[in-house]
C-alpha cells in the first residue's frame, strides 16, 4: 500500500505542478491584458494578483514536504477565491471586462481566452487540492 501512496503523491505533485505553473503564466498574461483593457487598473492590484498566485506554488512544496492538509488549503483557497471572483467578473457582471459583452478590439479574443483558461485551470487546481486534502499516506 505504501507504493500506491507514493505513486498517488507523485501524480498529484506532477499534475499540481503543471496546473499551477501554467496557471501562473496565464495569470501574468491576463494581468497584462487587463491593464491594456482597463488602463486605470491599480498597480498595487497587479502586484497583489501576482503575489497571491505564488501561494499554490508554495502549497506544492509544502505537500512534497509531507503536509497534505496545509498544502491543500494553500492551493484550494486562493484558486477557489480566484475562480469565484473571476467567474463573476468575467462571465456574470455587467462590467467592461465581461468576456461576453466586451467591445470588439485587438485584445478581445486574447482576453476572452485568458479568462476561460484561468477558470479551467483554477477548477483543475482546486480538484488537485481536494485530492491532496484526502491524501493520507500510510505510516
């Protein structure tokens, strides 16, 4: 049974790393697009978005060190909050960054793609985080 636990841990780390790193790259791309779409977006907001999205990466390190519950919270909480806020802002609200109501421009399609990718990656990241939460290595 130890071997199965080790395999599960490696798979969670592999998939978590891929999802979190791709998510971080898409966050950077999305923030750059957001600043172009909304030039008045506060600079401190950009910095906070980038720093907060480092938490899931730190969660993977914590998971590798043997703390699955702490790691799960470091992954699920920021990605879950981002998914809820982003889904509302980019798909449900009447704001200028709603991907369904954006005026046509050169940035519309890249912004729509980045918003949809973020939602998908955040959902996958939360799934990996929940799997880490129930991960119980044999002792």
